[in-house]
């Protein structure tokens, strides 16, 4: 299995080029699911696990891996798949999301496929808000076109781990927040769970949120405002964008905004579950103002306050 992921480090160069690679796998049927390779540390055989009394029903147990206690999620159960045994060919995907490491119990691993984000589509509105997909695509597999469903891992984890949206009083600047109240920010993320977490956090300091679920939708909105003669920085205080989204990723969105003089001064924060020096380098390359990891309420509000101070000082 290690040969499949042997060049993960090299694959990171695809991020920022509006491309991604997906790790394809199955659960308890012929249906194909996927996760972004960039968030996958390794794929391993099912390790020995310790059952934790009182733990969430979707957790299989906890495994000790290289000195870390790693919770293992039963992905079938977490996304409400039928209760059919996975069979003998079972594996665990070890991932890193939002500064935490966790594993997902799956069935067979199929392959890795390289795609453009333009080939990745959001779920139809008719799928409802309770589905566990962040996107889907089509691939050639064993001589035929197959649909691949990309798991909304953030939603799966949010139902297991309770995130605290409370903003610490210590970081609040009352004088700045008086000016923040009533301001609007644009939040761009393909995960409804992630958008809700940002909205619930910023609403605490009186900030309104406009949401878009991918970079192309966000860019179209900004260009519409610009075409109507509106000044972007008067319509919104700033934009928080995820890195990885269908149609257009956050890096490409930022590059497009910077290339348009009508909106090039928009304050942009990359808010992503990815982490590490690579992303910080990409921020500098495409011209984001800030990079923060997801689900840190204090940091979200701190960045909004920072942007408000800048606007008060410069008038822009």
C-alpha cells in the first residue's frame, strides 16, 4: 500500500494549479469514494485497537501509531451506509485535518487519480443538507465511466468532535468591534459544515456572512459587483476562502482577484484544514494576506479585527 502514496510529497505541487489527486477506495459496495491525497498521511492494514468506553458510536477504537493515540472512525457507519461487513480487504486511511490526526476504516483501496478541480462538481441541491459528500466526479475505471463521491470529512468529524465556537474575551478589542458590527465578509468553502462554523463564530462579534461554495461562484459574485460599478472593499470587509474546492480552488481564486485591478486590494485569508510550510509558501506565491488553519474561533476573530484596524488606519 505504501507504493500508492510513495510520492505524496511530490504531489503537493499540484495544489495551486487548480488540480488535485484523489485516493479512491470502496466501503461495503462497488460504489467508489475518495479523499484528497494531500490530506492523507498513509494507508495501513487495520491496526490493533483499544475500545474506549463511552466513546462516540462511530468510533471503532483508538490505535497507537508511532507514539500517537489515533482515533479510528468507522466511515461506513459515519456516513450512514448500510450495515454490511466490509469483508477481508480492510484498510485504514490515516489523515491530518485541522491540526489533528485520525484514521478512517475503509474497504479496498483502488488507486490514485489526478484531476482538475474543474472536473469536480458540487452535489446537486436536491441531495439535501444531510448528505456526507462535498463533491463528486467521474473517472474511467475498469473500462467504464464511474461516479466517484468525495467525502465531506469535516462534516464526519464535526459529528464526532464537538468544536467550541466560543470566542475568548481576552482577544476581543471592544473599540475595534464597535466598527466591526454590521460589516460583511465573504466566506468561500465547499463544506457546509465549515461555512457554518465560520458564520457562527463571526456572528458573535456582529459580522454578517455571505456564503459561496466554490471559488468560481465567489469570483462571479465579485466580478458582478465590479461590473455594476461597486467598490469591492465597500461591499465586503474581507474574504475567507478554503484552499480546496470544486470548479476553482482558493489559490486560483486569489490569483484571479489579484489580477483584476477592480478588486485587487481585497483582504484575503486562506482558511484551510491543510497545514504546513507548503501552504504558507503558496499564500505568498498567490498573494493572500493571511493563512490560518480551520476551526480556531479566536484566530478567526483576531484576523477580522486585524483587517478592521487596517481599514480604520488606511481608509481602504
